[in-house]
């Protein structure tokens, strides 16, 4: 699904506009960014906003996903990337 929103939109507003529910965490901006947890979904998203500078894609994770495994995969990815 592709949903466009202006910078400064909160994740909760984006989820509501998209008709999505049951999301527990989100990866905002790519695999090198940390996960945003549900309690942070009311913070604005975008450059020089309260949450995350890198905006481009948002991957949504529901309760069926194991966040420990997600973080392990992210760490493995970062070990392979030459920064």
C-alpha cells in the first residue's frame, strides 16, 4: 500500500488515514533506523521533527512479529554493511 502524507504527520494519523490498525512498531526510513514503538506514534515524522530524520518508507509490524528477531536481523545487516 502506498500512502502519501506531508512531513510532520504523526504515525497515528497516517495509520488512521490508511485504515490500518493493530500496529505495534514501525521502521521509519529504512533498515538502519531504529524501530518506533507504539507509544511514540503521536510524534511528528520528518526532517528536524520529533521523530526520525530519514523518511521515505515505513514498514509496519503487528503483534505477530517477533521484535527480538527483527533487531537481530537489523544488527546482522549492519555488520555486513560497510559504513
